[in-house]
């Protein structure tokens, strides 16, 4: 008999114990579900300035905080070899141009030889055709006919050789001149690589090298980005990323602006997870930016993923670990909806008149 009444007695004791708590009733309110993220302010289009060549930083043409325009020189790297290579390429181009069309053009001599060969061929052709007609009339000797024919054929072959030589030489000279042009252009580009220019209209936020230091392609010279446009980099836990989408509202608080909440929207979601932190990066933009912002300002953000009006809610601390609620009738199973850090939506199981009690720790 004792065993039969053990469970009801236990439930009665639990309820009686909780009745020492006055209890509360669920209330209808607006419930907002959000995803937490750490926030970091960065300039838009932030990038590291690198050199594609190795050398010594000869001139620093800008200072931290300077506003620069696209294409403006930022740094000058010193290396003598590119200047020498460019000068050699220029001289080779000049020589190739002179050989092709200058006063010492190789083709001039060939053109004169070709002109002379054409005249000789024309003359030998007339003489041969005249001698041929005479010989057909049995006038003259066979030896004279053969001599005229030999001169004609020799002139013809010589003309062909000169024509081929002229065409080949002209093609070779054109090719050499074009190659010299290409080499010179390459030398100019290589020399230009030693002048580092800005890729955007923006602002210099940091300079990492000083004049006289060795510059390599692996080390950045500076950091720069847009001067008037900032974004907020958010780090979102992987368990929450599936709830996010572009355009969702974001509430941002910054340590530098205490007690101030800034509104923004999600602008971009990066698909690659950071394996080290197990987070995804999300970019948000301010609806209205603070008057003063600096790169690196830190804070927190809440991304609004759902919002419901007039829903039945209870505080989270009134929910047991297995999603049950203590009522006057004992533990009651409920169906849950959205939640935030303080409250959870009740879809069914209790109503707004049900008194509930906080479970014992």
C-alpha cells in the first residue's frame, strides 16, 4: 500500500513546496528574437598596401591620417637596376627604329639594289624577247640567243632573291622593333612598380614601414580604406548563422558610445567559416553613422531574426530543463515558440490565466 501512494505524495510535496512561491501568470507582449554577435568597426574597402618588388623605402610620400585619391603615389622604393634596364630598353628601341626607318635604315640599301635588279631584269627581258623573235625568223646565231636567254634568266633569279631578301629583312626589322617596344614598355612598368600608388579614394590609417627599411612583397607598407564610409564586422556563432539573411535589422552598441544604441542592417554574409573561432563573418552598415568613428572600435550587436506582437510569454527561469512548467496541477508540458535571452513564447499547454511557479534549482 505504501508503494501505491508514493508518486502522488511526491507530486503533492513538490507542488506544496512551490506554492510557497507566490507564482506568476504568463503575459502577452511583443517578443523579439535576436542573435548575438561581437562587433568591430572598420573602414569600408579596407586593404593592406603591398609592394610587388623588393628594395629600400626611399620616400614616404604620405602620413597617417592623410586623405588620398586613386592613383596618387604613396611610397617610392629605391632600386637602381630597373632604371638601368629601362634605359637599355630605350636605347635598343631607338636602334631598332633607326634600322627600320631612320637615316641608317638597312632597307634603303636593299631597296636600291632591288630597284637596280628590276631595271636590269626589264632590260634583259626586252633584249631576250627581241633576240627570240629574230631567232624564230632564222636571224642571228644560236650562241647569241642562248646568251640573251641566260642573261634574262639570271636577272629574273637575282630579282626574286632580292625581293625575298627585302621582304624577310623588312619583317625581321619590324619584329625586332616591336620586341624593342614591348621590352621598353615592360621596363617602364617594372620601373613604375617601384612607385606604390593608391588603389582607391580613401584615407591612410596606418603606416608600417619607415624610410630606409628594406621592403619585400610579403610585408605590408600601410593600411588604408575609405575615409567616410565604415562597416561593422560581426562575428556570429555557427549555430546561429542559418537564421541570418541580408537586410535584417541590427542593434549595435559600441564601447566608445556608452548607453547609445545604433541601428543598422546586414549588408553581407561571408560563407567561409573561421575554423579557429568557429564563427562566420557578417558585415553590417549603419542606418545613420556616429559623427566620429575610428577603425577598431569594438562593441556588441543583436541581429533581429524574428519579432511577434501580442504573444504569450513567460520568463525563461520558469522553464525546466526538459521544457516543462510547474503549475498548481503539477508539471505541465508546453509547446515553445521563439525566445530571447529573457523570455520564451508559449504556443500551447497553458494560457494567460495559468499560475506558474519557478522550479527548484
